[in-house]
């Protein structure tokens, strides 16, 4: 059973760097084709894909946010980490991590419950 | 970049009725790259349909997807009380995922 759980600060100040951790179980991020992505959702608004990391450490980013994002993984701890620099109140959102089972799958089949991050001074 | 436009914004229906949700792409896309998710208040999205028409594991057969090129549809044949939620379409291409703005299915 695939499970994912996001953790990190609930409140950050403008200009600070946000670091979120996704702890997963039920799959291995060293298995060929597997990847984990991050998606966010501002309150009452739509979903926005942020970044994705593959089993082979290849990474992909949303072009509009690329300069602010870094995704990494620690397979020994079953964790994927997302950092976002220069946080702004418009970055207030629920941040989800999600599992993608193979490179031929074009959707996310399992999601964490999400973590709400508020950006405010 | 592909833009997905969902319509209507809100659909007001009664349990037992049929729901038809639309997702339009700004240019022709591969059907294999189109997915649908359901999201209930306070919950994460749940994958319903992938490849435009394939149901994800455990999804009831009252949910069906169809369409091609620029026009895609999610149909719920008979609404159950648990189906009232927000639905998003999603596209993948060239290592970029994009989502529509969502359709809310509410109880009339």
C-alpha cells in the first residue's frame, strides 16, 4: 500500500525559504520508472504542479517557478524534499506530494494528505 | 504550454442524475495524457480516470471518461451522495503537468 505524508512548517515569513519533506512507504524510489511529485493548491483554487524527481535522480520543474525550487531525495530515509526560496503570501497553499508509478503513467495515482503552509509576517 | 478549460464551473444536480463535465484543451493533445481527479473538501485529490478513459483502481463503473484531441468529458452516470465534490482534469506533456480550474458538482 502506497502512502505519502508531507511535513514542514505551517507558517513562514515573506522572503524565507520553505523546506517540505515527503515521507513515503509502500514503494521504492530506486525502482525503475518510479517518481514523486509536488503539487500545491492555494485555498479555494486549482491545483498547480511544482516539481518531480525520478528514481534515477532526474528532476523536472514547473518552468514558471523553476528558479525558486529544488527537489531532492534520500532513499535511505524514504524521503523527498522540496525547497522553495523567497516565499511570498501568494505561495500560501496546501502542498501535496504524490506518487507516479512509472514513466508510462501520466498521472499521480496516490497522494499525501497535504500540508497547509501560510506565508505571513 | 497547454491550457485546460473546464466547464461548467459549477454543476447543480440531484442524486441519481447524470453529470457531464467538460475539459477543453487549448490545442490538440494525446488522449493518453489526460486524467481526471476527484477532490472532496479537506481531502487530497483522488485519481479517477487516466488515459482519458481508463478507470483507476477501485473506481466505480458509474464514472467514465471519453474524448479526443481538444474535447474531453467525464461522465457520472448516476450521482451518489459521495460524488458531490470538485473534479479536475490534468494533462501531461514534455515533463510538465497542468490542471484545469475544476468543476464543482453540488447538490441541487
